[in-house]
C-alpha cells in the first residue's frame, strides 16, 4: 500500500513539474512569437485600416452640399465618429473651437479595462479636412501603437479575462504552446524514466543469473 501511495505521489509530482515547465516555456514562446512576428505586423494592418477610414472621410467631405447638411445635422455627424472611439482620434472644430471629440485622455486609456487597445498617446500630426463649404473642420490624428511588453503584461495580469474577445488572440496560441510543450516534456520524461527502469531491471536479472 505504501509503495502504491509513493508511486501515486511520484506521478503527481511528475505531472506538476511538467505542467510548470510547460507554463514557463509557453509564456516565453508567446512573448517571442508576438514580439518578433505578430505585434508589428498586426498594427501595420491597423495602420492600413486607418488609411482607408481617413480616405472615406475625405471622400465624404467632398460630397456636394455636405456643408449645408452639416450645419443642420451636426449631432448626426458626431454619432458617425463615435463609432471610431479608441480606434481613430477625431475632433470637429467650428471656427477654431472644439465642439466634438472622441479622443480619450491618456488616463482613461490606462485605467479602463474594457478597451481593446491601450495606446501610448497621440502622434499629434492631425489631418485637417473641411466639411464641404461649411465652417466645420474635421481633425483626424492617429494613435501611437502600444508596446508589445505592455500588451503582454496587461494580458498576463488578467487571467480571469483570458477567454474574453479582448484577449483570446493571445490566449489561444498560449494554450496551443501549452499542449505542445506538455506533450513533449511528458513524453521525454516518460521515455527517460522507462530507459532508467529498464536498465535497473536488466541489472537485477543479471544479478539473478549470476547467483545461480
């Protein structure tokens, strides 16, 4: 009975060691994978999306009679730009006075946990577009992408939200790495253990043969 308990304890310890090693190496691989291959590529794609959005706004501003429409329905235009919150920073100015902005403060970006991106700040190189022949001016800026290290630690500190749409882009590859590393380490340790036991058994058999 004691032997069985000892074997069970050894198995549990083996699984625990493999599990901890798998977590460590999975986090390490996730950090390297996104740091070298995915993070910059992802935000380069975001930049292209921003280019498309800016081109759409420019084209919209050139529509005939859009200026007079703006004068009458400015609140409707605010609702349009609300959809770009935390994606593309937009301000509407009237004779130099800000009448609308969807730009979050740096403090809001850092403290809110529901935001997909925690930007580093504004580039402060706005593109200025006049809405038709009106006095309204639209200023479009861009956000500075977050550093990968900041994104990684933000994910790591919130395991309760790993399976939310906010973080599943990191959680899924992490779990894939976990399965791969766990399988590899467990198979390697089991093979090592089997070879070690086989040698012990062979030594025992040799001793029995010699004693005859």
